[in-house]
């Protein structure tokens, strides 16, 4: 069948080269984990895919697959019914047996049978009276007196009663048996229960009897936890039935329990979870990793946290999601109340959307498309918002002239200088951010990958750990890696953007400086030298590096938070772009606040020909307006950059998707079914 073929091709049978110890177990600390991990993820996908079958679901096969993947041990045994009518432990405890772990040919781990032992506790009732001596010479039925249960009367106590039955025929005058009339309540094994029987006439033998307490199964102790079970499916525990009737004279009720396996507590817990786990291409065979429409995309349609549970009523596996409010104890209680669910696996969680991802390498085609995406989104966004940038620059360079507020300044420029003035300097703006945007967005992506790889390698070396574990640890440093990559990218971009911005500021501050951008460049170089185009680079470090860091940091963290809060946005392109818009707005506001002082200094330096240094420019600003000078234009910049960054990221995501280098396009997923069908069709 297809299922068996998939298991044979991608499951544990494929691990023929994996080394095992003398007991047949795989060493968890070995460098073989990536291959084991791939086989376990393959089994996970196979189980999920075949669980989608509503009719003719291969339940046994799915259980075998899950068991091979989970390698679960019995973690808890829950008593669903303690039973009635069990004899005291001195008569022997009932036998307990658990099912054999399911097998799947060449298993990832050899299975072993779990074992349990029953622990009995008294119910407080008298089960029966064992007749020690029936006596002789009884003419009338004697009275049977059972001592009262011990206690001070604070708890409910009921004294047991019984009656004797005399024999007939050759047993005439002999007590044949004693029947319980009321089993009582409150008796225990510590305090002796005495039974007194009225003696016969003198010369005959008095009868005697012993009270036997009723017991029930209080719990099942795990003697051996076993190995190789499926964590998704509870296991029935078979307990020997009690003999005869219970203390009430009814047929004794057999105890019933269910065992819950738990996944293996090892480094596997770092990649089988509700989180996406990334792997390096250096250690994982990519023959089954496919891009485009795949079975992994089918799985990604399931909201995060969905997984499998075995429905005992339907007798098949169903997709389910756990409630975050349910604890292990809540779920056990729920099963006792008749609700139908299994406990959450506390190590692996529910088996659900956790595809193993592999980042595509950046080939020349991908690099060019990343560069094009950054260039277009940045240049177009700045061009559209040029009027706001022009007004902001005028407020910063001529505060004594343009001091009517945002709306008033717009109106003044429109009326006195003409609408065309609002697009002064658009050429250097467009060209500068075409080049700068290409560098900023691509370099941030490049350095993020490079620093992540470097951090993973350093952790592997320092802690002598596997690549899987190192990658998991590296994922905890996402924010520092974003800061480092954005800062490096921003540092490099300062050398690209500073000359273009110097030309833009001069064009806006002195509209009659030259006829066009080429004239501005030529005159600045002739009068001030080529170095004048780069003289503001030190100030740009204080402007662009914090700006770039805050832009990417706030955008990435805010969009991650929103996507976790509203996971449906992952599957809806419009909601996804809306998340980008919100994240960009927040990123723009944060970037404005940290970069505005440096932006004011740059405008002061480049509004006219000058030999002043950045420090002298700061001194001039302080003398003119005090510390408030560094907040000049911040309202406009907050509007400008919140619109700019949100528009940038919106365009960036849209262009990347159109060019085929979107987030999902740059990942490969372990795709069992797609690869198998592809092989079958060839």
C-alpha cells in the first residue's frame, strides 16, 4: 500500500547506517541526530496525512507510526473505576497487564513491555465473614454480633450486621454460613474487627468466624515504564476481576484503568513541538525537500497547535487542538467525568503544525530579486512621500521662516513657492534610496543569515553539542541577531546615502542653487570638493544605524507578535499585508525618535556651503534653540517615517511575493508525500 511504501522509504527502515548501542538504542548525543530527526519528521507527516481519511482510516498503522516516532514511555496510569469486592492483599493482589508496544519493523528504538502493580485499599465495609468453626448443638439460630467501627463519631460510621444460617440434615445444629445483612462503614485494617456468635447450650461447641474487609484498587504503580508506545493513544490496563460478589451482595465490579504514555525527554523535544524548527543544509539530505505546492502546504493550512488525538467513540484519529487552560490533572478529571479527550503530551505537546524548515541558499537569481525588491520599495516609497520630506527639511533648515506648524508650512510653500517646490530634490531622493534601499534590505537579510550561521557554529564548538541543539539555542537570540544585522547594514548604507542626501538638502534649502541634480553635484564638487559629499557620514552613523536597527527590530517583533495573536493572518494575503502595514508604522515611529537629532544636524551641515564640523553644527543648534533644536521637525518626521516604513515593508513584501522570494518561497519543507508521488510518477 501507499502507506507502507512511504514508511519504508522515509521511516526508520531508511536509517540503516545509524549506529546503536549494545541494547539497540540510538545515542541521543551523537552527530546522527539530523538523520534521525528527518525520519521522525517523515513519520509525523505520514501520520497526519493519513489521519485525514475519514473512512477506512488505517488506525493500527497510524498507531505504529506514532509509536515509532514518539518512542513514548508510560508516564501515568489513571484509575477510571477502582472496582469493588476485592479481597485483602494477604489473599494476593490482582494481576495487572498492559498492551505490548506496537511495532513498525525496524524501529527507531526497540520497544519494551510496560508493567504495573495494583495497590489495594480498604473500602471501610465488611466483604464477608469467614466461618472458622461452625460449632454444634445449635437448636435456634444464634445471634451474630460484629464490633462497631472505631472512631470518635466525627466521621460517618455504620456498624455491620450479619445473620447465621443453620444447616439441615446431617449438618443439623451446625452453623453452615454467615450472611452479611449490612456491610457497615468505617472499618479499617488497623483496628481488629471482632465477631461474636451466641454459644449453644452447655456441652456443645461454640461457633467462631473472622471478618474479611472489602478492598478496591486505589492505584496502579508503574513497575517498568516500557518503551515504544504512541503518545497520542491511551492504553487500556487489564486488571484481574475480583471473585464473587461485593459487600452489598451485588456482583463484584472489575477495576478499570488507562495508561498515558509520554514522549521521550531528550533533545528531540527541541524540534518536535508547536514551533517551526530550522536546520542547516550542511547536515540534512535535501532529496525529500521540495518547494512549491506540497503536502507540507496542506499541513500548513492547519492552524498552529492542531494535532492528532485518538477518539475512543469513533475509534479513529481526529484533528484536535488543546486548551491552554487544561492541565494534566484537569484532563484526567475530565476523563472521569465522561468527557472524551486524552492528556496533552507534556514533552512534545500535540502533534501538529511543526514542519522542519530548511532555508534556501542565496543564489545569484535570489540575490538580484532581493536587491530589486529593496530598491523598488525604498525608492518608490520615498518618491511618493517627497512633499513631506521637503517641508520637514525647510522646517529644520529655516525655522525662523517656516514656523507655522505642519499645515501652515505646507500652505506657505504651496502658495509662495508653488506646488512643484514640494518635489524639489526628488531626483537624488529617488536615486539615493534606489541604491540605498537595495543595499539596506539585501544586506540585512544577508547578515542575518551569516550571523545566525556564525552563532550556531560558535555554540556547537563551545558546548560540544549537535547542530540541532545549537540551532535551537540560536533561535533564542533572534532579537540580538536582528540588531547586529540591521546595524551592520545601516553602517554600510551610510556611505551610500550620505552623498545623495547632501545633494537633496542643498536642492531643497537653496532652490536656485542649480538647474538640475547634475548641476548641484557639479557645483558642490567644484566649490567644496568631492569630500563634501561625504562630510556628514559620521553624523549619518548616528542617524542611519539607530534608524535601521529600530526599523527592522520593531517591525520584526511587532509583526511576529501580531501573527501569533492572529494566526489566521498567516493564511490570508490581505491580513498578512495589513500586519506588515501596522508593523511598518510602529517601526517608523520608533526609528524617527532615535534618529531625529542626527537628522537635524545633517540638515544644518548641508543647507549651505560651510566648513563647519558636525560638532560645530551641534553647538550652533544649541545656541540657536537649545536642546529643543534636536526635536525640530520630529512631528513631520513621525508622520513621514511611519508612512514611509509601513509603505516600504508593504511594498517590499508584495514585490518579494511577486518576484518569488517571499518568506515561504525562501524555505524548503520536508515533504514526504510530495516526494513519494514525484518518484512514483517518474
